C-alpha cells in the first residue's frame, strides 16, 4: 500500500503548487460559493471530471456486463470454456487469432476469448468476495481496536503488525498449503489475510471521528456504543473504506492470478486468467497469444480498478496516510 | 560542496546608493497568479521606499498580500503560476526584476535576507545548525568550512544562544522555538545584509518570546545599521519598532505613513478596524474590542469599487462604484479612502483613543530617512 | 539512539513470536499424519516409526535422545506448547523439518543449495530498483509534467497493474524470441536458468531479465515514492529558507532536498528486500531460476507441504530480520530519530 501514501503526498503537493499563499485560499473561496451540495453529489461531480477514473469505471462496467451475460451468448458463438470436442480437437488446436477465433484457440481447441470471458467471472468474484471478507473483518477489528482502545487496541494492532510482517503472497501460499488449493480456499485465504490494512485505516478514521463533538453529543443523549458506531462513525468513514476496497479488488485479482499461475488457486479445467498464462507459457515462442491475451485482461482490469480507486480518493478527498 | 562563485563581481552592497535613490524602492509592483480558477491579483500596486537603519512595518490580515509582495521582491515566487504584471523593484538603483536568476542568487542572503514565520519548519532537520549557518558565508564570502564554523559560533553568541561552541553541532529539533528563531536571525544576518525581511517572525512563538525576538532584531539593527521590513498581521507588534507602516488589504496598500500617523492620525476605516482590534492594556478609556466583520475578499473576483467596501461600516454608493485612488493626507502619508480628507467623517469615526492624542505632532516627523 | 535500537529490538520479539506461532500452527494443521506421509506406501516397523516421531518431537524423549515411555510402556505425546518451543529452537538452529518427497532429506539442506541463487538475484534486483527507481523518480519530480514525468508515471501505473510473471514472459518473448529471430540469432538475452553455479562474470547476462522482472513492481513504487517525496520536500519551508540564502536550484536539490527525500525511499527499498524474496517464487518459476523460489514452486506442484512451509518460513524470518536492520539503520540516516526528537516534529 506504499503507493497510496505516495499518491496522497503527491496530491498534497499539487495543492501547494502555488506555493503557499492566498491564491489557493482565494480560489477555494470561489469554489465554496458556487457549489455547496452533499458530499456524494460533490464527489460524483469531481469524479466525472477525472477522465482516467471514468475510463476505468466504464471498463469495469463493461467487464461486469460481459461476465454476467456470458451464458446468454458466449456458448452459442464461441463454444464452451471448459469442454473439449475430441473429434475436432486436433485440427482446432492452437489456431492463430482469426475472425472466427479473435484470440485464437488453446491446445485443447477451446476458444481463448471464450475462456478469457469466463475467466473474468473468477477474477471478479475473487476480487469482490475476498475484498468483502477482508473489509468486514477489517471493519470489525478496526472498530474494536479504536472504539474500546486500551488492551483491545494493543492486542489487535499487534496482531495486525504480525500479519503485516508476513510477506502477503507468502502468507497466502502458506495458508493454501495447509487448507489445500481450490477456488473457495483462495477466497478465504485472500479474504482473511487482507484484514490488517483495512483495520488500520478504519481504526484511524474512527479515532479521528471520535474526537468530534457530535459523537460526544450522541453519547450524552444515551446512544449505545453499537448505535454510535453504526449511525455516526461508520457513515463518516465510508469514503475511506470505499476507496480502500476499490483498490483492494485490483490487488486481490493479481494475487488470485499469481496463485492460479503457481497451481495453488483455481484448478483446471476452470478458466482462470492465471492458469491460462501458465498454460500458454509452454508455447511462448510459437503461440504467444495464449499468454498475451489473458495477461492483457488482467492488466486492463487491475488498471481500471487502480484508476477508479485513485479517482475516488481524489474525489472523496481521502487522506491515506497510514497504510 | 558548493560551486564557489568564480566570476569577479563587485557586491552591490558595497556600492553607494545613487544620488536621489533610496536603498530599496518598490514602485507600483504588480504580481498576479494565473490559475485555473482565474487570475489572482496577489500583489496589486505596492509602492514604498526604504533606507538603511529604517524599519517598515507591513500590516494586514492573512491573504492581504503582504508576504507575497516580499517573496516577489526576493524572487521567491514560482513563475508561472506567478507573473509580474507591472512596476519595478530597485535595490541601490538597480532593478531586481530585470536581474538574472544568478544575479538574484548573489543578492539573496547577501544583500537582502529573509526570515520566516515558522522557525520549526524553516530549518533543515537533517543538518546541524552550524552547517546551515555557515552555508551563506561559504556561498557568498567563500569561507572555508572551518572559517564558516568559527563565524557560526560567533553569530550564535551574538544572538544570545548560550554555550554556542556546543550548540553549533546540534540539530534543529534540539532547539526550542524561540531559540530556532534566534538561529534564523543569526543565519539571515550572517552575511551582513542591507535589508532584513522578517515575515511574521514572532507569530509562531510564545508571547514572552515574541518580545525578546523583536528586541533582538532591534539590537542587531542598531549594531549593523540594516533596514528591516517587518511583516505582521498584528499592528501591536510593529507599534514600537516601525518607523513607517504600510497597511495592506487585498493585495493593495490602503494606507501608508509614519508609525505616528498610522496610530494617531489614520484616515482609512480598515486601519481603524485594525487599531480597534488591538487589546491595549494602557488605554485609559475602556472601549470594546471590535473585530472587523466578514472575511477578506477573493482575490479572483474583487468587489467593484473599494475592495474594503463590503466590510466597511461607512461604505456609500460611491465606495461601491468607484475605486479610490491615493489621497495624500500628509507629505508622506496617503490613504485610499474617498473620505480621507473629510475632517468631520474622520473625526466622527476614527478610534477615540487615537483622536484624543491627535494633538501630538503627527506630521512633524518625516519618514525617518537616515 | 541506543534507546531507539533497544525499543525496536524489543518490539521485534513479539512479532517474531507471533509469526512463528502462526507458522507453527499452520504446520501442525497440515492434514494427515506427517509420518504416514513420509512413509508413503511403505509399512514402517514400530521402532522406526517411533524414532521418526521422536525426531519430529511428536513424542517426548529423554535428555540422551532415547524415547520416553510412560508406566504402561506407551510413548508420551509432546504437549503443543513444548513442541512450539522446540520448533522455535529448531528454527534458530536451522532445523526446518523433513521433505515428504525427497526421501527424508532435510528441508534446510535442500534450501541451502538454492539460497545463493535467490540472494544473488535479489541483490541485482535491488540495485536495479534503487538506481532506476530513484533516478526515474528524481527526473519525474524535477521535470514535472514533462514528457519524462508522464512517461514514468504511465509506466509505473502499468508495472503495478500487471502480474510480474506476465511481464517476465513478455520480456522473454521480446528479448529471447523476437530479438533472436530479428537479428538472426546474433543478439538475444537468455531466458532460462542462471548460467553456471558460481556466478562467474560471463553469467551476468542471465541476470538481466529475471532481475528486471523481479524488480519491476518495486521499481515502480520506488519511482512514485521518490517523486512524491521530492515534490513534498521541495515545498518545505526549509527549502524556501535555502533559496532565500541565495543557493542555486541545483545546490538546493543536491544538498537540501535529496537527503530529506531519500530517507523514506531508502527505507522502502530496504523493507522491500523481503518483498523481492517473496516475489522470487513467481519470477524464478518463469525463468527456471534454480533458487528457493523455483524450488518452492516445484514443492507446490508435488504437494510437498513441509518443503513449502520451510521455504516460506526461511523467507519470512529473513524478511523480519532485514526489516529490523533497516529500521535500526534508519536512526543513522535521520538525526531526529538518532537524538530522539518528539514524534510530532518529524
């Protein structure tokens, strides 16, 4: 997450281009007069102006639509992503890209585009589900640490330190070595091991919000702890969480690809992008599209999430100091 | 280390001020920032003169352009987004604005030095005090490392830092805020500059330390005969030390005069507002502290007419329609208010405390040329 | 400074214990009885089996190494906590257990052969990362919004968004296949193996592609951090002070900005050595590099979990120790830490 820190500072610098003085404040005053809507309305307006973020969002939308509707049109046009027709396999094996097979075919005569499309389902599922698991875990841990403080805080944050001291990919590999390879286990491993960074972020967000008077006011009116967290603290931390989760999806997709590439993730014949790259490695010199196409799919999708995450961070004005 | 300045150059500082010129002449200086949101008129027609031994106080709220004006004079504004839109700055008769960056480097720190508001962040945390103090000497005077260190010890001693031989090896974070500002002053005075520009030198310090720092600057001025530009938002700070005072509002000087004139004979409602907001324990009469209502205007969209009119309690239609020019109320005293010469208006609305002393010889003193 | 170092070392202890506890738990949850797995289809006689169990500390032994029996003549299972301490003790002595597949060869002896390759590769990668990353970051910051800045920003966004192993394959494709074809075999870079076992001078070409692949992601981050740090430092008040002293831009960058900006970058690079070792699994797999990473990959495909966990353990411990060293050496770079300045002034 070091890049986040870097980018935040970058942003701070951008704000300071004028050096120092009244110019910026003056401009801000102008802005303040022209637009005073809700936080999300403002953020959306700012996001819309960010071209790269919009490109990222459109690409993600496109990938989601394709992944969700694949069953409706892919089997009829491109064939099955997993099954092979042994009768025609030999003559269809590793065909170069053509009108009929835009991305070519693989060794077993399956259409690569078809497999890339079905692969997007796995990547998106892992990205979203694993992120959901780590976010929920992270929120619970972060809330416990920040809200109750003291010994809870020490234990949870020490635990987070320990988890973060572990190189992430290695940790996932070690865990999969124990619980066994396979798609569900990939969800679980990536999901469970991702909690510390979200917990840290949520914790510091809560600590900031907790200082605010309205939290004291709510407490004075007799609101319960859970209610205070749910009604007052959580809504004020949503921006940070949204930005983190978005960026986390991209890195979860990369981790899944790496695990599948190593043979610890999704198992054949399921069409994971990582597996497809591994399969294509053998034919690097002769049929390079076998590894290039799924790689491009990963690159564009992860890049899209990164760009969207960056855009959201700027639009929501999230400071990402401690991750 | 540094590339020693090899070109032989007569220091401007050693040349006499040309006949009829002042040490520093700022002449209708205009510097605007060109931003995405529009043109910010940060410095909009500032003029003053300064001579050796003099102290000029520059007073105004934050955002009034007092710091930017002097950063412009020092050539410390990035261009772009900044751009000089007109006017001139002459030092010993030579235009600073026309100088190359290399020439300006010779001026900075050597002829004109500057200290800044926050001594906590103005010193480089990873170098010792001695290294930072000696830097200017090595650059401008070609001192060796040893000579620079020796001189640094003397400078620290001069600004009243105890045990200078030891402290010179310390790092900035080992000094307190007041001590750091003393170091900044020593650093600025290292090359014996003609002019010391102090940008809110005491704002970040405790009240008790503030007085010490001001006193130190005065002492040094007596010893070296340099001129001082004291930039502050607090009229009280310059009350005792300034010979002349320039009151700035929205990038523009609204009143200029001797300290006496500004305090006891001011004719601009903004100056009155500043005076009214000084808590003064020696005032004989009790009077409520009246803050100036509202905020400084956006420098992108200045109000039409007088820039102060939206906040001025006495503003008339004329004020809102027509920008007042400089109205001379004394030989060296001007004010940018349509009603500056309206005796009844001034008598009725000026702060009572200054009126009561109006009998004092307000116009007697001239700018205090040396 | 002594206080700072002691504090860091003391903070290291619970993290070390925690990490080893996690590794130990993982190892002891591995499904199946390790002895059965080692034996495979062979039938073990009870004496051999008990000896094996004793060597794994699964049952208690006397001080002289003989197996302890209770009054009924049964072996005694070692309690978990004791096994954990024996495990940590073994770890400190380099005992990482026994491989399932390689007929009882110890994990540490397998890894010992492979380690030099990985370390050499990581060192070359870290040099590449430092030189290219810092260089690109500085150029990017000083020539802000120029072609180079946009190029570096764009490239670093690509590098962090693509799988490193895929980048490695693209490099293989271009430098190993395409270039070879285009020049008729006159010029190309090797895409497999590490040359000879002794890292002789002529073997250096083997390092280029794998080291670049391994370094790519970190290089991108280094460039980003360097850029943003330098931009931030150039906005600091003390830079303005230096300008006001009459220093030239060049002197300011070299003498005032770089040292401050480099502190976090150097820390990042130091901390990243561990990341490089971890990333070596993928890179070495792509380039058939005979190091720990490739060995781990082979162990994964052969389901040799003790070997997988063993190499993960070694990498993790090395990473933690390196991080500790980097943390401590931070004190030598930054006087504010060396002399214990309050945190808010850093």
